[in-house]
């Protein structure tokens, strides 16, 4: 299973990922991949998640997931 944590800056995504990795309570090993969301948004022609339409957010999340 893949889980992508995405959202506005300074919301704790990296902190959550690090805590999940460190907890040892997950049934399967996981790895942390940090995707540069800002450059991805730039490539897609978007300025930020808060200004994206629902369709743009779906496209962004898919592109984020596939990196």
C-alpha cells in the first residue's frame, strides 16, 4: 500500500512520516520518500494547493504518488 501525505506547508507531513517510521508498530516495513511538491506544482502550472480546483488536486496527488 502507498500513502501520500500532501497538504499546505508546515502542516506536519514530514513529522508524521518520521514518527510512523520510528514507531515500529506498523505490520509491514515502510520507507519514506520525500517528493519536492513545490517543483511538481510548478511543473503542473499550479501555485499552491489552496488555489487548486478539485480536479487539479486530483491530478497533483496522482503525479505526487507516481514520483
